[in-house]
C-alpha cells in the first residue's frame, strides 16, 4: 500500500515538473495585468472639479477631500486623501468621476509597517499617476479613435461622390 501511494505521489510531482511554469520571479518579474485591473488610484489634481461625487459614492467612506473657489469662481482641489486601510478597490469612485481625475492603475504594492502609511494624500496619488498612471494612454487612445473615425467618415464621403 505504501509503495502505491509513493508512486502516485511521484507521478504527480513529475507530472508538475514537465508543465509550463506559471510562477514569476517577483519582484524582478512583474505580472502583466489586463487593462481593467483595479489597482491603486492615480489622481490628477488639475482635472478635479471638487464635485465630491467620488467621496459620496464610496461604500467605505475612505475618500476625504476639500477645495476652495478661486477668483474665477472655479473650485480647485486643496486636499485629497484615500485611506487604503479600508478602500476595497471597487472602482466606483472612478466610474462616477466626470473628468477622469481619479482612475485605477496597475499598481498593487501597498505593504507598510504602519497603518498611518496607508493614508495616501494628493501628492502621493499624483506621483502614482506619473509612475503608473494610464490616463495619458487613455487620452492617446481616445485621440486615435477620433482620428480613425474622422478618416472613416471622409473615406465614406469619397465613396459616395
Ligand atoms: S475604489 Fe471603492 S472603496 Fe476605494 S476609494 Fe474608490 S469607491 Fe472608495
Ligand atoms: S469625482 Fe472626480 S472631479 Fe469630482 S471630486 Fe472626485 S476626483 Fe474630483
């Protein structure tokens, strides 16, 4: 009986050894996440209109923000903090943001020794935008889509005439 179990175990082991490896040598190798991966946010202060929609929809109330009205009557963001101790990376805040000032990135490394370190402010989130943000790629893709659409429309007009 012992011999049968041993051979069964060895068969499983050798079977696994010949399979394609799916583990990565993290952190030297990093996973390639899909476009819709919901990682830690990027925030672009100049796009924020201080509408509070992100904070209102957040199910865990982990966003706090404040802004002031300038001489031109426009609201500008002063502080924007996310408490990643309770953020569940649900994406709702980015869904409702009318200006795409807040978006998810593929960044996922948040390990810290102190809970206080999990409060991320506007500067940190903006730095995350510069390092891991997808906003610029998104705008480039939108511009490309508009160019493609314009080219298709002018090609259609050429076919009709
Ligand atoms: S991802 Fe969800 S939980 Fe996190 S800040 Fe946005 S709305 Fe709140
Ligand atoms: S929803 Fe967008 S624009 Fe409105 S306060 Fe939040 S980040 Fe700023």
